């Protein structure tokens, strides 16, 4: 149980601020995360690690010489926003390019990718290295779909050492991807983790049971089994990891026996007494192995085994010195200078709005629609989180609340400054993406931006223009998320809504009637996702567990569009739009 907190929604920000204060000699906080206190005296590649909070020492604890130049830090178990990644990159860039490296999760891929596009447009060299070490999350034939867990540590360490040694961007990326291709991890959970403020863990195991194949975001294991002895657990982990040894791999390996949050070091030491002899008996030489908490999952009880097969260049980088707040190896000296306060931190400037009277009047409706969505999501937060915890990480309700709160505040502020309807929704979308993070955050943010751009800032929209804006919203989300009907995502409610609205308007229906009918279709479509198996996102590896529960993303979308209709299209509030 996470017991020390103030406002649970501010836990991640306060934890980062506290970390940066206690380690102020080594790191400094910037918008979106933290970077090294001292900048390199000459240009070097900036290795930027990142992901959601809750995994300490990953990610901020790894900032330092021979390791990361900065960390992009999202909310608990939620990917950072594109704006956060951009801001940290601007603060860390010293002229030799930046490389984002992170676990393979849809939200991270989208947000870091969008940040990279923005940086590249400004002339900054940027690359991405994804970690895909979790052998339980997809079969070998689909290795590119695997998620990143404790293998993050090995890949980050090798990339950081390469950059510290002066390697160029292309070489740092090559070595990171090579290290990832040679890394395999398998984990096991004995008990779930609990969000700050939550009164129960994300998942429970029966007494005497263990979940094999856990993720670092609180996802339960792929299957449960009787809790084995330390010897039997060690044999299971070693056998499964070695069975996936990369073709042509050598006999020297980096090994990490990682605790997930509440597994004591003494327990790990007992387990090591089985793991190490088995690896040596298989003919391997263990090169500076690590036992401890390196990539955690809040207070989860569990353990993971990571093996990275080394060649000469990878071993040199794995064994190189490093010094970070949460990790030290040897003596890591780097050629640095004190941070100069005039360096960019990725901040933004005030926007000037232009709009006519009709659009400014409709902007008031847009703010009211956002407020209605906010109230509805706050009421449903716990239930949406419970739905998401069935086969995911349980953060959907909290993420949606954070997003809609930020969107409502930003939209209201824009309207107060004279923005038209389009600009209000664009501001709301950008704030949603920045504050919520995660896959749903970037999708909702991009969707609202597309909606606003289509509406524009001239006049009050008629039914056809509203339908066109919804179509643009849907097109942007499907373009980014790559989901289709039947994948058990928000798209399963979104596309029926958009198509019904478009068709009814084209047939001559008035906006209130068309929107109300489309909302009823979306609610029914969301309910029907209970029968589907997820084919996208974090729930995909646990597909069977989600059958019987409606998709939380589809549910929240139907709910939002239902309550927004009264303000955007003049419909009456509909019943039955909440989670079921």
C-alpha cells in the first residue's frame, strides 16, 4: 500500500520535486522531467530515458555520468506527453542530437514520436530506441510487439556509456538496438501494487498463487500457478529465459535479478543462489551481475530475471563507470560545465486569438461541453479504473480525469482571452495531451485539436460542420492509434458515433436529433465491446481476462459524447451513458 501522499493526483509531481531537491547537486528539474545539473563542455549525444512514474530508480534515478542525460517523467504508469518529451529534450540537447529510449508501449511510442517530429522540424537530430525484452508479452515471431520491462536498465546503461565515451548519434542508436536485440526478461508477481489513494491493489492473487509474466505497470501475469519454492522459481525463470537465447549469442552475459517494489533484498539473495549456479552450469560467465530494485512497480511484490548476451563492444559499455543518484559503478568522470540559466527549457509563448462574434459565442458552448465531460468523468473515475484493471494497469479513470481537468481549464482560459470555438478546442486538446499522457491522452488531445481545426473560428457551426468536425476527430485518432473496429478500443464506439452522425445529417436530420441518436449507438457499441478480445494496447497480452468487461476507452468516449451533445448540438441529456 502506498501510504504517504497528499493529493493522490499530485503524487508523481511531488515525488519528482522531492527527488530533484535531495539530489540537487546532480540533477535539476525542468518542465516534463529532469536533466543533469551540469551540461557537457562540448556537444555530446543526449540519452533521454522515460516513461511513467512508479518505477524508481527508473527513470529519474538513472540521470548521471555514464548513464542518462535526462528523464522524461509521466504520471504513475502513464506515458509522458509529447510536450514533456519535447521540453526535456530542449533542455538536454547540447548540439550532438538526442535519442529517446523507452519501453514499447503505445502511448510512449506516440508521444515520443510526436516530440521527435517537432524537434526534427527545428533542426535537432533525434532518434528513438524501443525496449522489447519481455518474453511473456508476445511470441518470438512477434518480438517487435513485446513490451519493455527490466531490460530497460541494460539498454539504457549501454547507450549512456556509449554517449559518454563520445559516440555519435547513429552509433548510440545502433548499440542501443543491438543491446535490446540481445536482452530477454521474464517476471513473476506474488501480489499487486496499489496506487496512492486507492483502497485495493490493481489485481489480487489467491493465497499460495503466483502470476507468471507480469508487466511493470501492474498488469497481472499471463497465468497463475502455485507459488513455488525459491529453487523451483529460479529454475522456471532461468529455463524460460535461456530458451530464448538469441541466435549466435556468446557465453558472456549481463544478468539482473530485479525486485518489483516490496520483495526484500534477502529474498532476492536466496533466489540468486539458484539462478547463478544454473546460468553457470549452462556455460555462461556472469559479467558484473546486479541484484536489487532497478525497475520497480510501486509496491508490487514480485521479481524478474533479465539476461543480456554480450559481445566485446557491449561488454565494454556494460562494465563502464556510471554515477547517478540511484546507481554507481566505478568512478565516472565527465567533462562538464555548470548549467547556464539562459538555456532553453522548452517553454512556450502566449497566443493571440482571432475570431468573429459567432465563433466566440459558440466557444462558450464548447467550454460548457468540456465542463459536462469533466463532471461525468469525475463521477465515473473509480469505475473506469476498475474496468481498466481487469487486463490493464488501472489508470484509465485517473488519466481521463487529469486530461479533462486540464482541457477544461485551458479551454476556459482561451475563451476568456477571446478565442473562438476552434481555438478553444485546440487549446483544450493540447492541454489534455500534455497533462494526461498515455495513449488515451495523446489520442484525445489530437482528436480535440482536429475537431477544433475543422470548426475554425468563424461563425457558429451548423449540423454539417459539426459532423465534419467529428469525422476529423475520428480520422485523427484512427490515424494515430492504428486501431480498427473490433480491436476493443475507443474506436469501437467512436466510428459508429461518427458514421451515424454523418449519415443522419446527410439524410436531413437536425443536429440535436442526429447527435442524440449517434450517442445512443456509441453507448450500445461500447457495451458490446465486452464480448471482444483486445487486439491493441496493454490489454492485448491478457486478452482472455478482458472478455466480459467493456473496453474502458470506448465506455468513456460514449459517455463524453453523450453529455457534450446538449451543449454542442442542443440535445437533451441522455440517461445510461456511464460505465456498465
